[in-house]
C-alpha cells in the first residue's frame, strides 16, 4: 500500500452539544503546529444539543485547504449518523468508530477501527464522572494521533492554548489523549495509507477565525461605538469586541474611549450606530442577513443623510428557520441596492481572516471618507471557522477621519459653509459634529429633501442636483476601496472572478483545470464595490469569464452585468449554494460545464483577436445609435 | 447665511439678554408649517421660552424626532442646535447613539402618539429603561395627522373619526408605559396650559436621565370633537392638575418665583442642584413614590380624569452614559492617538492567536 502523506481529509461525526469542538480544534491545531497546511470547518445544525454535526479537516501539503468532498478518514461517534458516516468513507479510506455504537460495519473496502472510548475514560481515575462524556472526545484524538503519527507535543501545545494554561483541564484532557494513543498502539494494526509528516509550511503563520479578526481590526480602526444584537453567525464579532476592547484600549485612568451597547433589535442596533456616526463617532454593527433585512430602512436613510457607519454582514442562509448555521454569499445584490429609492452601497469583500482584520480598520476609514454606510461581507465559513493566516499587520496608513470642520475651521471661514456643498468636486461635503460650540456649526439632518445648506426643500432641481452629487460620491469611492487581487497564469485564455471565502477552492480548481484539462486561467478576486479600474481592465481581456459564487442566482454576475453590459456575452455564471463551504470540485465542474473550447486554432485566434475587439466595439456603437 | 450670530456667554446690559448672553430670538426656529391652532406650535413656543429662561446654550442641546406632525416641530425651535429628523418610531435609537458622542449634551426628542405608542413602542420602552439623558416629549393627539386622520394607539375606545369609524380598542397610556419601563421622570400636561408645560419642561431639562412629557396636544383638524379625549374642550374640562409647579434654576437663592397659595409644598432636588417645587393640590402627593404614581394613574383612568403634573421623578439613578465610565473629553473629540492601539499591541494580538 502506498503511503499518502499530508494529503487527506478527516471528518468527525458527532452529536451537537457533545463537547467535541475542543477535540476537533485540538486535531486541527496539532496538525497546524506540525507545519502542515490545514483547515477545519464546522458543519453544524441550528441546535444546541442532540442533532448530528460534522467537523471536517483538510490536510494538504500543497496548501490547498478548501473543503474536500471526498471523505478519506471518518470518525463516527454519533449512532444517529453512523450509517451515513460509514457510507461516506471513500474506498481505501479509514473509519474510526466508538465501539459502544452497536451497528454493523458492513464494508470490506475500508479500514475500520473500533475505539472503546467510554471504557478508556472510565478506567482513568483522574477523570471525575461528570467530565467523562466531555473528555471522552479526547480519546479519539489519541487513537487518531497514534495511527496517523500526530505529534504528541503539538497536541499538548494545542490543549495548553485552548485551556489558557490551566493545568487541571490540560492534564485531564491530555491524559485521555495519551490513554487513547496507548490503547491504539497496543490494540490496533495500521491498515490505512494516511500519515502526517512534519513540514515547515505554516511557520510564522497564526490560526484565527474571521470574526475575532474582524473585532481586532475594528479595534485597531479606533472604533468608538458598537450597537449590536445577537445573531448567528455574527455574534462572536461583538463578543470579540467585548473581550479585546478592554485589553487593547486600556488607559491609565481606567476610563473608556468606546461604548458597546446590546440593542433591543437590529433596527435599534443600526439606529444607534447611525446616531453615533452622525455625531462623529466611529461606529459599527455586526449582523447577518435577517438583521440586515431589519436594518434596511436605516441603511437607506444613512445613504441619503450621508452618515458613516460600518455594517458587518456575516452571511448565512435564511430567513427565519432557514439554514441559519450554513454559509452563503447570498446577500450581495440585496446589499448592493439596499434602501428604497435609488441607492448603491459600498461593499468590502474580505477573502480570508487576514483581510477580516485589515478591512476591520479600513472600512471605518472608507465610511468616514465617503460619509456613507460601508458593508463588509463576510460569511459563516470565514467568520466562525479557524483559518491559517499571515500574522495581522499594524495599519499602514493613519486614520482617515474624512472631511470635518471643527470650531477652528469654521472660525477661519467665518461660518460660511453648507453641509452638502460640493466644494471639492468629489461629491463629498464637510461635516460638523454636535457639541461644536461655533454658533454656525449646526445643521438639521433629514433624508432626501435638503439643499446644499441642509435646508428643507422639495424643489425638483434641488433633488436632482443632490442625486447627482451622490452618484459622484460613488465614483470617488473607487479610489478608496480595496483593489482586487490577481492569481494569474502565463498564457491564460479564460478569466475567473470570485470573492470572499471561496479563494482556496478557486485556486485548487485553477490548478486542476490546468493540469487535467489544459485550461489556463487568470483569477481575479474582487474585494469591493464599486468596481475599481483594475476590474475594468481585467474584463476586457477574456471572452470567457467565469463568475464563481456561493448562491443560486449568481449575484455578483448580476451586478457585473449591470455595470458592464458591454461584456455581457462573456460572463458565465457559476453559482452554487448548498450551505457548505466551497469545494474545488464544484468550482471545477461548474466551470467545465460552461466552458467553450475556442473554435479556431490558437495561432489564428491570436491574430484575429484585435480585429474581433474592433468589431465588438463597432457593434456596441451601432446598438447605441439604434436606441437613439 | 449670516455671519453675525452671537457666541453664547456674551454680555450686554440689555434686559432681553439672558445669562447666556442670548435673546429669545437665538432660540427660535423656522416658521411652523403645521395647522393654525395646532397644540404642537404652542409646545414649540414653550420649549423656546423654557430654554431662554433657563439660559441654556443652544449648542448644548441636540434635537431628535421621528416621523409625523409632531416630529416636524424640531425645526420650529432652536435653529442653532443640531437636529436629526430620523425614521418613524426610531428616534430613541438615534438619540441613544448620538448622545454617546458628547456626554455634556442634552437631548430633546419630540415624538407623537403614532411615533411612540405604535410603530415605535419597542424603542420607546427601551430608551426608558436605558435612562438616556434626554427630554422625551410626546405630543399626544390621539390621531394620525400627517396621513389625514387615522386612529392612533392612544385614542380612546369608541372615538369616531370621519373615515375610520369607531375605535374598537382600548388606549395605551404613555405615562403608564413609561413608568412600567422604569422611566425616571414622568409627567403629563396639556398644550393649552402653557405655564405648566413650560415649568415641566424646565424641570425635565434639569433632570439627569430620561424625562417623559406626555403633552395632550389636540389636533384642530382631525380630532377636536368636543367629546374626544384629546380635544381642547374635553381636556380643559377634565384637567386635574396634581400640583402647581415652579422650577428654580441652580444657584438661584430665591426659592419661589411667585407667592404660593396655601397647601403643602414639596421640593424635589434635581441632579444639577436645581430644585422643583411642587404645590400639592391632592393630599400630599409624593412624586418620588412609584407605587403612588401607578395608583393615581389608575384612579385617573377609572374616573376619566386627565391628570397633569409631575407624576414621578427619581433623581438618583445614573443616566446611560455615566454607566459607561467614559473619558472626560467628549468621545467625538478624541483623535487617533486616543483611539488606535499602540504599534506594540499588534505583536500582543498575534501572540493571542494560536
């Protein structure tokens, strides 16, 4: 049997609420500390206790850590999902199961290992009876560790981190891991091909979840006001703020430079942030789709009243009792046009945990610069799962507080100003904040009906001018939002566009498409709307552009079609959303299903390419003329 | 725009200039666009008078409102104050967030019975329990004016309106709702009783925390039937003042503005050291007794009284912001040096991760 080293998946099937997350995180972190690229994804139901839940780990020496659909190693601890778990193991795979589950193991094409999980825990006198169930999860960590050569020192390091150095739980849990490993050593014969071998590919990296990163980044962005309401999967952003604000913004006098308020609902959460943002505070809220639905009216008002505020949307499937613990990129078009009347929002699209940190502070800058709501679109996979990441970096630019007049500036201009006067031609006026003591500082804020001096007006011409200025602001925003990142291949013939948490799956699919199908691609990961000039350039290069995303309707594709009708024929939507994190398999298959082989020979198509472009341009001009 | 507005704090020997160095004109707003005779206009005038007489600096006040006739009125007073006309029923959340920006500011919110008792009931109740430092005025007329005459949640059962027919539901009592949500200052008045409105406003401004003023403000256009609860005639006939009230500014040594008539006098000390003096018409009504306040409201309901005056006050509860232990500098004057953690902190943060 050929060894398979550092290239496999591990799936653990347990019951929700059984305390297996410590065990699963320990496996993940141990492998990470062994220097092997790894990811872990919790695929859990909306339930506190009892329903089946899975944790899937991808180990890959080449760094492809998207979710893998093939199950190489399966660990079954839940009688309710036992049959399904057993059936899911790929031929030649390994199946570890708790031997108290009395169900038949009917497959001969896999290596099956019974584990006397409960017996081993009972035998350990150091584990009090009330902890047995929790600690029993550690036994499978030990058995697995023994069979795949997981480094016990790294397991200890993972447990030490998890229990924050508290010796008693560390000893108890590590004892159970060792007991499992010793039992396996004495009783199991290795029959599967999967092994871990130490590498150095994670040296210098950290492991974190996107929500914690978002909270930390927001703190480095100098957040001053947070209004929020609990919702899965966004809650841990607010909890992260509560945990880290006191540590990172500690002052000698013990006083606070921030306030975090748990609101009565999402309407109030954003309402408070809008009030705070209006009055000059760096304000943010975090929520998920159902919360954004409730925030819609305030988001629309903030767009028209030009109030900076940052809204994190950790996307999940919904509404109501939908699939609230499943990941998606389903709120894109909703957010793009959020609010009634004409409106276009700014969205920032972090692609990994590092960018969750970076966009945490950057979004506050963009919001205050453009004076508008900024939506940061994360998702459950990025927000709640542990990802490998570059260490977070200190902001490389000073805070951008945007255009503000204090008493001093107002004195200099003798109080001659208008809140919505476009003196700089970029669509953005100057703000003043309540508390400003200059007698000309104040203005009255309302929705759409105001003139450049914030005076009430329902005049058509005033309304039109205001709307045009708002459009200019959107143009200005392009200079301030993050540009896309590119993963290009020499000789690429097609383009791939994606955003957010799907990057790992796309990179792997890109590799497979080239290696197995000879399709060379350039991949652009969009990081914000409005689209920057880099996007314009990319789109002009390919006649096949695959827009890959985790939803049903191809929402990014819809936005691209609206913004770039001239390329409409080139966009091919590859949209798929089943609630699970993206896998290379569906990306690859999705692209192949829509891929069209170039009709002509390479040499010819190259020559004709410029001519073709001209023809397209002509056609576009023609159709324009026709319309007129 | 003029450039010649006087800074607050100026001095002049003009008797029309108050201690803040301002004239009454400095407290005015744009001309009202509400109906002639609307109770809301009278309330706006009393807000102007109360602020002028207490020498409040306009820049010290921030105005908030929701949507409706009442919510339009913040433009009719205090041109020199910042104002935010927000969403229907959502004024409390905007005020809550905004007031965090500068803890020295006082909020004045103007809402209506539709805005607070229907669409905004949730936020109304929660702004009470948070004890946000603002005066919360409900201009209560039992009817939706701006949409031309629909029944509101404070309209009495059996009220008939032209296009709505008869109201089948029991009304919501703003003061009762405020009190059961732990409001720290609850008062009711009647727009036609200008003196009482003004004195209650002064007391509310001095209160450190949420101060609810439910002001019955008849709608002359859509709900002024003689028998209707929110009409001038009915209110005048059924008004049952709890006490006469006089507000005494802090540092003012003279206790009474005018001679009081006989009866028990009770002083209530406000948080800013000012005092309100209540002259009880009822047998020793004590507005610091929550139990008594609930009883008197229930009595009024059963007897069809419009009970006016300061129903309840509690001066020792900390306001929302004071519970947050904020720095002395207003938050909206902090800079990057105060807000962004030091460069060395990034290593600490990375070390906290696995």
